[in-house]
C-alpha cells in the first residue's frame, strides 16, 4: 500500500474518483485539501500524480484523459497566454509595418512638432515626399513658406509661427506637389491655441511716450526699417540646432505683455527682456548674418541677425556694437554689450524673434530648437 505524507493515496483516490466525473474543479480542490502539504509542490507532487493516475485507471471506460489534459492546460495556461501574446504582438507589428509602407506610398506626408501652437508660438513641419514627386510650394496663414531640404534625410522642413494677430482655431498648412499625373495639393490641419497675456505698467520719461513731430518721424522710420529688414526672405539657411540664449540670466518681462507706459496703452511686448548689467557681452543665438545695426529711438542700439529663410533675432538697448552690417557671425559670438539705450527703465537686453515678418516668443523658439 502506497503512503504519502502519512496518507493512503490509493484509498484516497478511490474515495474521490467518482467526483471527477461530475465536477473536476471540486475534485482537484478536495485532493489538495486532503494532501495538506501539497501547496509547495502543487500538482507535481508524488501523491497528486498517484491519485490522478489511479482515477484515470478506475474510469478508463467512462472518462477520457481530456479532463486531465484540461488540468495540464490549466497548469500551463500562463505560459500559453504569454506565448499567444507574443505571437499577437508579432502579428500586429508586422501588420502595422505593412500599413506604414502602404501609407508611405502616398506621395506626401507631413508631421508637425509640436502639433499645437500657442499664440506667439513656433513649430517645425517635416515634409516627406517620394522620389517621383517634386515639391512646388508650401503655404500657411495665406503666406508662402520657404522650405529647406535636409541632405541627410532627404526630407524638407519648414518653420511656421502664429503671431499675436493670428486667430485661434484650426488653420491649414497646404503643400503643393507635382507628380507623374500632374500637380496636386496636400492639406494638414494646424491648431493655434488661445493665450492670455497679463498687463504690465511702466514709468518712463514722457518724451518716450508722446513724440513731437521730429521724433515721431524718426520713430516711424525706425519701425519701417526694422519691418523691411524682417520681411526679407534670404535663400541661405545659416542656423543649426541648437539655438542658445544670448545671455544666461532671468527673464524680467515676458513676451506678449500688454504694456502701459505712463498710464497709456501701447503695443504688446514683442520679445523678452533679460537681465543684463551694463557691459554684459551679448551672444549671437545662432549662426547668421548681420542684417541691421542701427541706433533706434525706442529700442536704442539694435542688432538684427538674419538666420535664413525668413527667421531673424533682434538684440536691443545695447550700449555698443561688436559687429557690423553684412558680417557673418557664429553661434555664441559677441554681437554687442548690454546697456539701457532707447526707451528703457534700466540696463537689460530686449531679445526678439521674427519669422516671416511676425514677432514670436523667443521662449517658444528655445523650447523647440534650443538647448
């Protein structure tokens, strides 16, 4: 007589064998209850295996081994489920890849980073085209957008921005392309998000708020010169990732603040003010070319750098220049020294960004392309 853990397992099998035909789960539970030390060994213990084989022998003509196949399946269910998950993962990976290949067969694909732009924000659009397609033009907010071919990836990229005058909502980036069957148009939705700007009150000499005729003429000429400079679109692309801050310091005044000078509302802040004691070296945020070095009435000594394809950065209130118009500069090169020239309450740097003639938030540029 075979005994396991002090029990006559053959006798136990006789007692419980009828139950297996009616209720396998109950049989299995009873076996484990009657074998109190079964827990650590589970169904691999000698006692369990003897009971199982005895039961099979007794019901040989009435019950198939199917019930015990079920038992074995339950023992290994976790392994099988993992195996099934593995094959499903492989299947869907292959399926998704085939979908990507199928989608990639479309002549034009556009992706935008980030996919939502706040007012004053900037985004980088990547345009992929196949070998049989020619890119003709790109438009956003009613303007043609200059594009650039990346030699390493053969993709095109464009910078798009939403100025303060842009209406929040969904706008369309259109890509016109030429294929074997003629020209066609691809449209991509771009979401422009609303943004609230706080009010900022400043006190300055009254001559910096209300202008006599001669001063007003100078202010208008300055504004015209700056606008004409930033509206130009050069074919060269100078900038490379990453952009850097022109001075490593705290932002004193954010972009877009609704400015009130001497209780009189004026234009929103078109850049950011960075703390910079007088004489602090101001660095070029990226590679570029000096498009303007001008002493303006309001912004003081100002340097404007052309980074190519309609992107400019502005450095204002300088005490002196360290570059001249037409000069090419490297990223990190000193373009001037900080000061308080023009309409300023003290020494600082006003840093601005312009894309296709629209002033954008320098902090947004740095979030996208900066260090």
